[in-house]
């Protein structure tokens, strides 16, 4: 009985924490470089979420840029500039 409860607890814990099982091929440094290549000169926030790097920053003119970089391929899947 205890083994069943332990196995169930572990399974539920892993299911509730997708980041534990998710490996990004694109490193944070690579994501920063991809953002820089698209005009970001000052990154104000970078985080992993839902299989992608979400990057917020500013361009050389101070305009806000938001970029999402796919965590596996490095493809830019979102680019917004205010």
C-alpha cells in the first residue's frame, strides 16, 4: 500500500511540474544572443515558460521589444515592438 501511494505521489508531482521533465536545447545565453540579433540591447526580463524563452527588453531607441524563442529549435515564434 505504501509503495502504491509513493508511486502515485511521485507521478502526480511530476505531472504538476512540467519544467522538471522539459529540457531546453537552447540555452539562456543562446536565447539572449538571438534577441540581440533582433535588436534587443537591454534585456529586462527572461524566463522559460511553456517550451519557450520569453524575453522582454529595449532596443537602441528605448522601445520595448518582446520576443519568444522556441526552447528546442531556437526559432523566434513571437516578435513585438512598441
